[in-house]
């Protein structure tokens, strides 16, 4: 049994000569729940794409469950930030989840009875089974996001990657959403990119701050020191309004201003 789910060693990556990630090191243990925070353009989404094998590092090494990301892809569930489904298209929540069962090797094969049972079970885990036959366009933003996660869960992944999953959910819905993720975390390791720091800090177990370089903190509390290391402004010229916009708790702002 591997003692780590994710191993990133001295990884650097650049787009068109512009460095996005530099000398990144990270080790994630099974059943960790990691919040990935940092400024826009700091490399958060790029890190997820590297873990998925959608991008290849310029230097360094990545292992997921002891294998390359490509070899481990069937153990990874992923929900990207901009999931596009035509809300007018007559597709149900169950149909969306069944998309997770598509196998390129049997592209034209019909879904089996077991596929449907697995899809319904995934919806049940997300408390969305009563909406299985509801058209996706009839669901709220938070409900649709739960369906997309059910689609990622239907293959029973060991690692779940979420990129800004609460972007279309109100504050109350965000708390309910992360509470639900905390329950899933008993069975699956979760890494979630989020700007909702005030909400997410209550639920996660650790924090990875990404701003070209990465700093991993094996603690849930997001401190002023962590923000100072990640955001480009200094303690002297930090803008409290900007930090509030990212959801930073007032107690951390006070520490930051002191």
C-alpha cells in the first residue's frame, strides 16, 4: 500500500517560456482534504492539469498512486471550473452521471444495468438521487455541481480534484457543499481549488498555497503568514479589501495588518 496518493518532486512548468510553476514539491497522504489557494494566475489549475496528465512537466517528476498521471487516470475524478452543458438540452441528471461510464474502447456500447446502478449510487452519495430524472437545466447551480461530482465519483476514484466547485453557489450553499465533501473524504482523497477561504477553512485538513512556488501546510487554518508568502503584496502595502474579496477571515486580516 502506498503511503502517499500524490508525489510531486521538483516540478517546473512554463507556457511559451513564461514560468507558471517553479520547483514545486508536494506529498499528499491518503484521506487528506487539501485546499489549494493562491492568486489568479498563480498556477493552481495548471497544477491540477499536471496531476491529471493533461500537461507534462518541463522538469521534475509526478506520481499518482505510484504511477504516472496517465497510468493512474482511472483512479482520478475531476470536475473542472467551467463545466459546459447546454441547459436546454433534454438530458437528465442520471444521463450526465452515466457519461462518467463512457469507455473509449466500447464507444458505441449501451450502458448496462450495472452502469445505471452505479450512477444512481453516485447520485445517492451526493444526495441527488431524487433528482435523477430531472433535466439538468431545471436544477440549481449547487445541484448541478453535485451531479457533476457524482459523474466523477461513478468510477470510484481514489483521488478527487475539484477546480473552483462553488463558483456558482451562494454562501449558504457553499457551507452545505463543503460539509458534503467532508463526508466523501472518508473514502476519497480530495484536492480543491478555492477562493472561498472563509468557508473552506472550516472543513479542510491542510492547505497548499500556490503562487509559482508551492507551500504546503499540514493544518486547516489559513494564517496571515501563509497569505504573505503567497500574494505578491507585502505586509506594508497589503490591501485588506483585496484579501476580503478572497474570503480571508477578519482575524487573519488583523494579524496581517499588525
